[in-house]
C-alpha cells in the first residue's frame, strides 16, 4: 500500500525499553498512523497507515503489543 508517496514499512525491531508504540491521529480528517516514538528523542517512526481496526490489531500482533496504544493528536 502506498500513502502520500510512502510505503508501509517494517521496523527493524521494537525495543520496549527505548520505544513507545503510538498512534498519530489527525484531528482534521481522522487519519491514523501507527508507529513507535523514541522515548529519549521523541522522534516518531511511521510504520502503518491504519484504515480500520483490523490494521491496528495486525500491527499489535506483529510487534507483540498488548493492551491499548496511546493516541497523539
């Protein structure tokens, strides 16, 4: 899938000690992107454009994430 000229990508690896799973959501149009925020730098790495709940569940399963993921607007 291509979104705004970018393809979904797979993170090299997810380190829960250094990264926080997060969803960036637009307040204007409701678009959501799942990814990881570096805890030290705050840099956000986009991984997946979330079109529906099944995309989010696939993201969580892929990286072994349990529970809710924080949203940032």
